[in-house]
């Protein structure tokens, strides 16, 4: 009896997980449809300013000694009238980044650039607090925000600011590029992840009238929009997502420019990437808890409510994926035969797994029409990495659900733009390497478990399941070993390499 009850409970849990995956798979297909339907409808400014407005560039920085000077020089090269440009360096640094910035700001100010170094010793609110504090003294009608690892093109303000001639436009988001896309397998896969989100999702939502979000950087805000939406708030780790939804709930219109690209540096180390993913995932669930009830109670059209619901809850997929890792077992996986395959596995494969492949194929084909087929070779690593991140991101979801507070942990940047050069060779000795955790031990445990799972499936002749299981095995192996490799002391690693 207990065996039958246990099997029933397992089946119900397994079905619930697969139904969840199928729902988000259907949503991904819908995003693909909206993108293909609207991709030719590029937004155009309603008019052009007869007299350009004052723009304040805000640069929130915290301990960015490797990229701060590069950022300041790029901002100084912006092609915009000097009398209409203000630069605020919002510096919360606690290391020698402060001195580097002070020297560079003084040199740029001597050239006539209106640039100020605003240093805080109290990091209340983290990035949101810095932006909020800087805006009080800003003289610009419009605010251009850049994180430390971004390099704006000189003409970016001319390509964007004229959209504000429409008085209903509150924010303009440009698409991120990737300075170090080809540095490693990790950066290539990250670029594919971001391309899917930044091209397909943002384009589909913005051009179909749904809500979409400011990505935290490489975008311009109308100051009045920020103020009327309630300003920068720091009760979530994704202040950008939070403000975006509050502003659109207040009636402001957002514009996404897929053809205006602002290059940025991708994390090159696994622990830094996991830290970034943890912050984004946890912050999105915090924002979901805060904002989604307001959206559902609003008078917005149902299509906007539905899309906002699926968008804000999308990271629950990582909780489903972690649950699936637990539910899969060598003893039960092959025991349900063709019935389970046709009733559950095959539909989920079509709705969820195939939708992932088509989603990223669409993005790569749109961005790289001559080389997209070559990029598709990265699809298996991309799916495997997503699986390997499931424990890291599921933990973030649970922390948000149970209101576990945590600080805003910045993603380390090293000034890497290519596979060669001093920074490319020495980043492993950086003082900014992320804090180690015990999570890679659990990931290693799952890697061993799925290695055994692959072996038993092969021995039992379940060859159709092997590609699926190998993705789980390789995903956890890659994430675990890449994370644990950073536990090796840099001096010992250098000695071994020599």
C-alpha cells in the first residue's frame, strides 16, 4: 500500500513539474510568434528636438578598479554638446578605485567636461541608493545610466534622446552587445542567453504593447517618469525591474531599440556568473511578490496582465528544474514505458525543450545571418549550463519566497575584451573574485548522481533517454568543476601552469 501511495505521489509531483514546464514552453512559443510578427516594426521618434535637452549621465560604481577609467574615457567621448552634458560618477568604492576615479575625473574636468565625483561612505540602498542620491542634484531632464563594464558608442545619445519628443515615453532601452563574446565557452553561451532575452523578449513585448523592463544599464530615463513612479527603491535586488513595472503601471510608455547596441563585458568566471544569476533571479521573485498583486488588481487589459504574470514568475522554472533533478531516478525512470513517454515526456519535449532551441535559433539567425548555423553548435552547452545553474537559481527563488535578506553583490569585472592581454591572463589573481560557497559540493553530488544515472540507463538499454540525461550530467559537471577550480590558490595554480 505504501509503495502504491509513494508511486502515486511521485507521479503527481512529476506531472505537476511537467505541466509547469509546458506552460512556460507555450509562453516561449508565444514570444517567438510576437517577435516574428513585429520584428519589422522598428520604432521611430515622433519628431526631433529643435534644441537638444540637457542629459545627465549617471555612472554607479563600486570597487571597479579594472574598468572605471575605461568607462570614464568612453563617456567623455560622447558626441553631445558639452554644455548640455552632465556626468555624475556615483562612487561607493572602498578600495583604490576611489583614487583612480578622482584622478581621471580631475583630468576630464580640466578639458571642460561637466563631471563630478560623488563618493558615498554609506552604501544604503546600494545601486538604487546611489542613483536616487545622484538624481537629487542632477541638472538633466533625462538620465542616461551606465554600469561600469559598459562602453557606449559616441553617437548613442543622438540615436535615442529624440524618442522623448513623445511626452508619453518614459524610458528608452538599448540592446546590450558583448565585448568579450569569444573569450571562452562560458562567455559564448552567456551571450546566447542574453541575445535571446535582449532581442526576442524585449522586442516582442515592447512592439506588441506589453510591459517590458529596463535592464539596469544602457538606457535613458525621463526624470519626471522616475519621480512619478515613486523613485528608485531598494527593497528588491532588481531595482530596475521594480521601477520599470511601477512606471508602466503609472501609464508611461517604454521604447526598446534593438538596433542601437551598447557593448559590455560578460563575466568570465563561473562563480561571478552564478552570483549575477542569483541576484537577478532572487530580485525578480522579490519584484514579483511586490508588483504582481498590483498588476492583477489594475484595470490593465488581460493580455498585459497575462504577459506580466508569466514574465515575473518565469524564474520559478529553476525551482521546477531542481525538483525534476530530484524526481528523476535510475530505478523509476525507465519503469513507465511508452505510456509515460506519449502522455508526459513527448508533449513536454515539444512544448518546452524544442521551444528553447527555436527561441535561441531565432535570436542567432536574426543577429548573425551568415554564421548562425555555427552558433547553433552551442545549443547543447547552453541547455546543459541552464540545468547546471538550477540549484544556484532555485536557492535564489527560495530565498526570495521566504524573505531571506541579502546584500547587493556586484559581479566582478576585469576589463577583458579579448582572449589575450594582461587582464585576460591575470584575472584569476584579482582581488575581486567572488566569495566561495558550499553550493559547488551539492552540484558535484548531482554530477556524480547523473553520471551513475547515465551508466544505469545505458546498461538497461534505455538509449533514447541518454542524450537527455547526458545534458544533466554535463551541466552539473561543468558548473561544479568550474566553480571548484577557483578554490585553488592562485599561486599554486600559477606554479602548476609553469
